[in-house]
């Protein structure tokens, strides 16, 4: 039985029940571990790939260049002439065809390269290098020399035609020499080759070229001649700058023309001076060396008659030795052949002519 509440006093209130807080559930799984950063290629790997790409590119460029030389060289020989329908038009069509074929081959190589790289990254550069070696092997054969000659004539134009004409004058002069006479010159030169090579090296000249000058001037019999020449190179009047340069190279204040070493250095300095004056033209440089300051020198003679090369100056040299450069270079050729072959092959026998032309004239070889 409930007791009644007392008057004047309210009934006590029960304290409120606090709300129950549910505990947060703990995660049952661990956070995913961070993935390691992607592996970056090392410097060595980058260099290796760059080397392979450079090898491939260089091999393809070499292969393409040699093939273009061969194709254009043979085309220039096959279609040589001035007629439009029989020469000029067929050659032009051939050039257009060469461009189209080159584009097709480039596209084909790119597709083949993609397949090869899927197998191995080494295959494309190895195949390209193999092609370059194969074409390079062909380039050292005699047939390539003929194609290269035709290509030079195609690109060189008038200048190359003159060079070829003068070169064959030198070959013809060598052909006319008596082999026994040349062998005597070679034998006599042995005593002076050391000083000639030293002088040639000092003035950056071909030693065989200086040997040809000495053979022409004195036949390797140093003496004083009636026309005022002295010593191994028959030195007469030379530019002052040449004697100064020779003295500096030798390290002496006074030069003696009777000293074979001094004589060779003066000759080398003089030839170097005239070659520079004639802008590197070998025939004009030798001609200027021979003429010296006579009649104002070769440069004055050329200005007087308005000529610019050895071919056009020859008709005006009736009283001067215009064949001097040919004689020097034909002797130089003999020394070059002796150095390479150990003998002096007859020009007209078998394939000697082509082989001698491939060896080349000192100072006038075909540059690659």
C-alpha cells in the first residue's frame, strides 16, 4: 500500500538514466600497405639504350649514303650526255624513283624494327650494323671506286672534270718513265728520306710530295747548278716568310743551303707558302713554287690574263715550265707506289691502272 505524500513536501524525483553509448567497432582489417614506387631506369640502362639507338642510326645512315653514291654513280655513267630524252629525262626519273624506293624502305624498316624489338632490343642495331658492314665490304672493292668516280664527276662538275684530266696526265707521265730510272731515284732517296719526312711533318705536307719535288729538282744529287739552285731542292730565291718559318721550326738563326736538313725545311716552308697563296690548289701551288718571284710570280700572271686554274693558265706559259707540276706528281706517285707495293708496277699491265688510281696521287687522292 502506497504511503500518501506528506503535505508541504514534493515527492523525490528519480535521477535520469544516462543514455548508453555504443562502443565503436574496431577495424578487423589492417590498412593496405603502400605500393613501392615504380622502379626508374638507371643511368647505365639509359646509356645502353642510347648507344644501341645511335649504333642503329649510324649504320642506317652509312648504308643509305653508300647505296645512294653507287646508284647515282652508275646512273650518271649510264645516262651521261646532254640529250633530253636519252640522258637528262631518264636520269631525273631515276632520281624520283630512288626517292620513292628510299621512302618505302624506311617504312618497311620501321615495321620490321617493331617486330624485332618484340623479340629482343639488340636485334635492330645488330641487323643495321650487319647491313653497314656488308655495304662497307662492297665499298672497298674496285667496282665501288668506279661508281664513286662517276658520282664525283656528277657532283663536282667542271672542277672535278679538270681534276680527273690532270690526274690522268700524271698517270700518263708515270707510264712513260723507265722503271730502271725510277728505281735508281728510289735508291738514291734513301739517304735523305729522314730529313724529308721531318720537314714534311713540320709543315703538314705529304712526304711523298716532297720526295717528288726533290727528284724533279736534283734527282737526289745535291749540287750547285748554273741557274743559281743550291742543294737537294735547288733552292734559289724564296719568300722571306718561308725562311723565317724554316728557321723557327729548326730553332736556328742562320740557315745553310748546303745542310740537307735546312734545305729540306726551306723547301717545305716555301711550298706550304705557295699552296696557301693558291688556296690549296696543288697544281697551281707547285707551279708557283717553280716560277718563284719571276715576272711578278704566278699570282700576278694569273691576274694579268684573267685565269683562275691550272688548265686555263697553261696556254700562257710558253716560256715557263708548265709541265713542272705533272713531273713532280708523277715522281711522287712512284714513291707512293714503292711505299705501298714495294715495287713499281707497270701501268699498262693487267689491272694495274685501276689499282694505281685507287692508291692515288700524293696530295690529290680522292677524299672519303
